[in-house]
């Protein structure tokens, strides 16, 4: 019922949002006489804010073409190399030519984006930085409400299978970077490959702000997952996709619930951000206006998660801690990180991360006990929150150079 009410609200808000946008333009367009009346800027700003608060946000574009390599603008073409029911393996193919085509091949990098309520475009800044010196692929997860029930369920074990398949597809020269939630299935996939002596093992794995062991420095997110039992989540946050979507009758954890939860964690921050946006519109500070729109276009575009995968994650990762306890079994095989010997490991945490607490990602070092010390590194990014470890100034200036050098050292 909640999902249906949300859809009804969205349909009711859409005409209001369109009207607010049109009215804002009436008070701001240089061709409109209303733009020259007293209070026109404040009225235009108010209606613009109302429009953005009421609009429906769709999946943004990566928009990363061209990139710049050695001072030369290089076109980037997005290609789907592997298409699965719940995910596409997207390749950012750089059209190198001339002297750039003759340079040594850049390292192959697979970025495993989180399946946690937002599109893979949330990692746009991550991909943008990597593209200049790497050949980049990313997991582009598909909104579960768009996947027909006939495609079957999607469990956490299936996520591990997808990661392993993508690593195998890209070959043993690939370096894997996982951001937040996928650090767990990525470590599981590489562990299973190591246990099977799989010749396609990646050369390195970089894990950023992920819940490897949530018993270390629990956050509000961890506390919620442990405060309620598994049945509570199944009965209170799992809903059926309405008939207006291709995934009709699929059980999902709706993206709008995830979004509401994140907003509720920092309501003052979002309120102040929207007030600043209103004032920037009044003052005509277009750079800050554009930055606000870019962030919230991404932040407000959410996707539904398959219910099976969501509930598996709650139980396996946050409630039973199966990975750090060594009790996780995937398709009958125990996940043994201690079997990994030849894959270099780099972990990254944000000093101010309020989603994955301090030590949760670094726990991978103790689990991967057979990796030589000279193949392990850890970085705690000072002043960085959760999003700051993969986007923004600290990512570009502090974290990316360390990852780039680590990958080069083990390529």
C-alpha cells in the first residue's frame, strides 16, 4: 500500500512541479515583464525551489566525454560489454588515436558500484578521475522495478556471481575497485576464486568505505540493522512493485525509503542546503546554483533493490557478520579470504564517515592474512565523510593519487 501511495503522491505532485517551473521562468526570463517587478527574484527562486522539491528525478547521464589525456581531449564512448537481468557491465571506451594510441596500455580497472539505492552515476567523479590514466569498466545496476518477475529473484549470492563473472570477462590483468556496499561481495568473489585456484584472479582489489566488519565503530546505519530482527525488515520495508512498472509484482526495498532514511540522518544539513540554494538564486550566484542542482539531481534519483538481496544483506552483513566470522557459505562453498595470496589489497576509509565506521573496511587486512605485507596498504582520509572518499576535492587530491600509484605498482 505504501508504494501505491507514493506513486499517487508523485502523480499529484507532478502538475504542481511543472506549474512551479513555468511560474519561476515567468519571474526570471528577461523576455517576461514580470521579471522586472519588485520581489521578482525572490518569487522566481521560491517557485524554482518548489519545482525541484516536487519533481521526479530520473537516472542522470554519466556525461564524461571527452576526457583529457596528456593535455589532449579524447572522446569517450559508453559501451555495454555484458548485459545481465539486474546489471550491465559498462565500458568507457576512450577513442585513442595518433601518439596516444602508441603509448603503453593503461591498467584495466573494474569499478563495482554499490547496489544501495542510487544509480552507478553516483560514482561519476570516481570514473572521471580514473579515465585519464586507466581503461575503465563499471557495474551499472538496473532498477529492480524495471526487471520483470520472469527474470527470477536476485540474492546476495547472485551479486557475488555477477562480480566473479565480470572479473573473469575482463581477465587476470584487471584491478577491482569497490565502493561501500560491494566491498563485501567483491571480497567474497575474489576469495572463492582464490580457493578454486581460478586463473582469472585480479591483480589488486581496492576497497573504499565498506561494511567488511560492522562490529567495528557501529554507525546509525549499523544500529538500525541490529536493533530490528530480520522479520521486521521483511514485514515493514519490503513492498510489491505497482502495475505501472515493468517489474509489476516483484518484491523490492523501494528507493524512496532508502532516500528518506539518508535524509533523516542529516535533516539540518539538507534544510540548510536548500536554503542556501534559494539565497544563491536570489543573489544570482550561478556557480553554486549549478553545483546544488548537480548534487541533488544525483542524490534524489533512486532505484529499488530486489527484496531477496536486501534482506540477505541485512542478515549476512549486518546481523550475523558471516564474512568476518568465517561462516558465510555461497552456493555450498565457504568464503575464505585467507586463501587470497596473490591479489594486492588497498583499503580506504573516511575519517568522518557516518555510514561505514572506522575500522570496518580495514578489517579486510586481518581477514586476508595470507597476502604479504608489502602488498597491503591502508589510507584514512582526514576530513573526508562517506561521499568524500569517492567524490570531491579530497577524492581527487588525496585519495585518487594513492590508488593510482597502488595500481601501477601492482600492474
